């Protein structure tokens, strides 16, 4: 638990910082390790370790020092060639500058939210953006269902009927939708997370605490969503 909630605006301001001018992209100097350490939950040593990890990941399939979506899926989910709605949306959320690749700065700022030191509500906000697949600002029943279905298709051991899934969607909505208007707002989601922090347990990667000691073989575990 931390109290540095002011940090979570850093990534948003970065996203808006770049001028949209034609032929003027990538003129901004990349953030230094020191800047990234001061604006994220990582120490300077951890940022340096992440730089090495990033160099490996970003050259795994395309040798250009940027993480493309297929490299992202391979690195974080050990999967290749399979489109997964969850992976696609996490990639979009990591891609702060919305240019379809993840640079080192985006990598560090986004992973920072998964750090054990990051406050719960910072994690809740990022999780909300992942769940809000169509970026409407609400989590709708259809989105809950698509996520549950995607997760279940990744876990052949769990067999649920269409009705079972619908029932799970209804239960989730009933628990979260305090206003009773049929979808989940950010505030309702944050309240749900306060009541049941375990539902975003996957937003904390303990391995990030040992990033300087060993390369994390990060595995998001979508089945724990
Ligand atoms: Ca990007
Ligand atoms: Ca939505």
C-alpha cells in the first residue's frame, strides 16, 4: 500500500505530450532511467534491469528495439499466433502513445502499475481500462461475457455451459452495479475492488520486486481474473 496516488497521472500526460504535427513524430528525447525511476514505482536499479529485459523482448521477433503485439503475446503470455481478446486489450493499454508498438518508456510506465508497491486504486483503474474493451467508459454485460468466455476457452479443464456463463455475468453485474443501470462505472468498479481486492490479484506481479535479481518470466495468469 502506498500513498503516492499523484503518480498515476504521469502516463496520461505523456500520452498527450507529443505534438500531432505531420512528420514531427518521435522528436521527443526518450525518458532517462532516472526520470522513469522518479515517475514510476521502480527504483533506478530496477529500471536498469528492465532495460535489459526490454532489449531482449523487443528484438525477439522483429529486430527493431520496439515491442510489437506478437512479441508482447510471446513474452507475457507464452503464446504465439493466437489472437486473444485479453492480450490485445492489454497491449492497447500498454501502448500509451497509440502507435502500435511499445517503447521502453511505455513498457516501464505500464508495468509499474503491476508492481507490488503500486496502490490498489491505480491497479483498479488500469484493470477497468482493460475490461472496457470498446472504451465507452463503462463495463457492459457483453464485455464481462466476452472476457469470461475468452478465459474459459483458455482453460479447457473448466467446462461451463452458455447458461452457466450467463449466470456468472448476471452475478458479477448484480454485485458491482450499485446504481442498477445495467453497466459498471469506474466508481462502481473501484468500490467493488475495495470490497474484494482479490478480483484484481492478477494486477500484482510479485516477480517485479526481484527484477534486478532475475529476469521475470512474467506470466500473467488470466485464469485468475
Ligand atoms: Ca507506443
Ligand atoms: Ca464498455
